[in-house]
C-alpha cells in the first residue's frame, strides 16, 4: 500500500479525450470537429495582427515584470467594462461595477462560484440543458448543487423558450441561474431580444441571481448586439455576475485572459464586494498573469488597434458563416433529404448537428472525423479543404 495506490483513474474529459484519439489517428484525411477553437482557412489557430502589433510594442518597451494587483491590470478591467456595457453606459461612471481580471473565462466562473458560496445560504445553481460540460463540474467542485432548466428543442433546433421560463420559475427562490449571453455552447441556439426580456422578468420575480457567461462576444452578430443581454440585465437593476473571456475573440487561448464583473447596487457595496473578491483571489493564486491582459488592454485602449481587431473578429465570424452555408448546401448535394438549414441559423462556433452517438462513432471509425458524442460539431474547424470530406461523410452516416 502506497500513498497513491488508492487513487483511481478519473473519467476522461469527453472533449480533451477526443483530442487524444484524434492525435493518435494516422489517416491523412482526419478532421477534428470536437474542439472549441477557431481555426482559419489553413487549419491554424490564428495570431491576430492587432495582437502581434501590441506584442511587438510590449517587447520593444523592455519593461520590468512586477506583480499585478490582485484584481489585475486597471486599464484592462476598465476596458472590459466598456466592452461589456458599451461606451455610453451610465454604469461605467456609476462606481457600482467590480471587475477582476481572471485566468480565462473558466477562472472567472470559478471566482464567481467561490464568492457566491460564501455569500449564499442556498447553494443551488441552474444551468441550461445542455450546457458547456464544465459549468456543472465547476459549480459542483465549488460546493453547489447543480440542476438544469430546459433549453434546447431538438424538434426546432432552437430554444424551448416556454420550457425554459417554466423551469426557471419553478426553481427555489434565490437560485443562481447561469445563462449564456450569446453563441450558446454547445447548441448554437440563442435567445432573441424579446426572449431575454421575458427571462429577466422571471428571474426578477423569483429573486434569482443571474450569472451570465459571455465567452464568444463578437462571434454572433457583432460586439454590441452579442452583449445585449448584459445591457438589459443591467437596466433591470438586478445584481449581476458576468464571466467573460478573450480566449476566442482575441485568439489568445493559452494566455488565459478573462474577467469576472459584478454589478452591485451602490458604491459602498462595490467597495465591500471588491474587498471580499480580493480575498478569494489572494487565497487561490494571489494575482493574475500580466501578458494577456497587457496585450488586450493595449488593443482595446487604442483606436487603430481596436479597429484592426474588430475587423479581424468580423473575418472570423464571416468565415464561420460561410462554412455553415456551405455545409448545408453540400449536405443537400450529397443526398441528405432532411432539412439541415438550422445549421445556418445557429450561431457561434458550434452546431448541435442532430447526429446520434452511434453516428458520431461511425464518423470517427469509418471517416476519421471526430465530433462530440452529443452531436456537437465545431463549425469553426471547417475549411474549404476539409468540408467536402465532412459533408460526404455526414451524409453517409445520416442515410
Ligand atoms: N464558457 C463557455 C460557454 C465556454 O465555451 C468556454 C470555453 N470553451 C469557457 C466559458 C471558458 O473559456 P476560457 O477558455 O477562457 O477559460
């Protein structure tokens, strides 16, 4: 008997496990649609030109590398607030916002979860059915009970709004409700402006605590419209938790750049909340890393670099849209008679393709195409070089 001998193998992460299987596959036509990463037309993770320019300036500066404050780089935190709420928002000058730079969007969720654990007696979180797998694990690990509210309607491939409203209504008063601001992961099905108003209404009536995850701002319609839920929530006067991430929008996955933003009711609340949030940070990792935040801050706070970034973000978004339309067309051309046009209506990086577990397994075995067992495919991993193989293979397993 050794110290570690009782340790059992943990279950494989469903998505990271897929990467291992993909890497071990020797077939040259292999395609990985399992990831949550944007690849460009050449199948590469892009390095944005705006990021490159900011990095060159940073290296040329040859500055020292001291610790950042616990809540991160001030110019970054302020730029995050502007991006989330819009430059004209009265919230920016209200003294009611708390923003702490975080270790990616995941880190923001974890900070929020740890903070809420200390704040609430009822530790219940409701996530969408389905949701990003890590939402459940992360809140469970932070000590919460996690339940789901209905979200996806497989018949329409869109949102089951009535089911969602009813599910949220039925939660015990004061539950935490986790929502995706845009580009829902994994379904690609989003709420409309009118839908959001109804969701806010139920949350307000039931005294729930809204926690909005925005990991894909700019991948839906544009930076402003993708944040509309945040702005509506802010107008409603509800307290608010927001986790945001630049992993995708800046293609800075490995630099871990995100933020947790809270909307409090007064300047005093902001001060006490920030002081407690700092304790959570201090006892977890003390203070965040510098590089990603410096780069993002340099871009967001410079008119020219900002314009360049917005352009590059639009390029990514448009390329995904083209891939969506092209996939729908090619599936029909390959003989799929079922209406697959929902793929074009879904937004962001993913599509819930409707493929069954068995069909996903066939795609991997027979065609070297890797997708998540739920049928989620990453449309952002398609390109003109692999889309024919993907469409023909999907058509073969759908028949
Ligand atoms: N939330 C959602 C909905 C996501 O899809 C992701 C990334 N896959 C995250 C949060 C985490 O983002 P990050 O990689 O910045 O930690």
